C-alpha cells in the first residue's frame, strides 16, 4: 500500500501563511510527480482555514486530501463552538484526526468519547485517524503496551474497518520534543498494534498504521523501512513544504 503522509498543522498559521504553505506543497508535487506513485498526501489545517486550503487544492488540482483536526461526537445542533463531522464532510474533508494526545490531555478526552466521535465521523462518510500512545512515565514503568492496547480497544468504534480507519501511534514523549522513538521501539509497538487490531477487525492487516513523533526528513527513511509503518502523522515538519515533501521523498 502507499504510505500516507499526513500533515497536522495544529493551531498554527494565518490565512496568508496557510495559502502559501499549500501552494508550496502543490508546486513541490507538480515538480516531483513520482512522489504520488508511493505516497498519498493529506493536510489537516486549523478549522478556520479548511475552506481556503480546500479551494486552493481544487484550484491547482494538487493530489492532496484535506482533513479536520477534530470533530464533535454530536450531530448538528446546540453545541456552541463545536464542529460537526457533517460540516467537515460538507466542505470536502476526507479525514478527521481523533484522539490526538493533545486532545486527550488538554481536553481530558477519554477513549470512550473518542469512539463516539469516530462513530459519528464514519456515519458522515469521513475516514478517521485514531491516535494512540503512551506518556513517558508509562513507558518507563513498562506499561506502554497495556496503555496502547486499552486505548485501541476503547477508541475504535464497531464500524471501523481498513476502508475507513487509520491508526496513528504517537509516543507522547516524542511529540514536539525533538526526541524520536528508536526503530526497534517503533517496530515493536507497530507489530503489537497490528496484532491487537486483529483481535477486533477481520481486515486488520490492511489498516494503515502511521508513526507520529518528531518525524523529519533525516529520520523518515529509517522509520519507513520498519515493518507495519504505513506512513507518518507529522506535526512541526508539516508546516514547511520542503520538510513535508522531504519526508515523502524518504519513501
């Protein structure tokens, strides 16, 4: 399967910088068309910038999908400040990221709540990227596999399948810290995730499992050689077109 190169722009940028970034990505892909032979491309801008980024992608025919960074577990209605999965689908989103460690920590989102969100997103026709990963102290205590297994089992909705679900493993201690898990760490966890998915899903072998945690062009090549690493969920490096595309070139 092709690697999924997913950029999570987080809470960054202005309309102008978002336009500049997606334009630079489009130009880079136009200059390196062979990248689409091995990779699928996704960007997840802040909600306020989704429409302008989507319009820019359509205007240049860049082979890039667009996704939201979160959605509500509720249908449309009296939920001030929330964005529904129907709204994301309506403006052309194909994916939504759910359960990112920053949402789990900053907004105290539980795996059960993430499963509700994922179920609602799948009803809207979106594909979900469900994030799992352990804190540094949990790894130091040797509980990383138990933590990730519990998150997986409780975050996946019953309607999940390889066609509509992606898993992103993001060791929390490696997000935005400059630290990256070793290839042995990644190999062990991604293999474990695959086996855990097989307990619930008949097509678990076809689900993409992304690695997220300080992925950069200089370490992406080694990470992509690891079995069961089917792409990357990229934070800071996705805010620079040359780094985002450099990660794809590492494939």
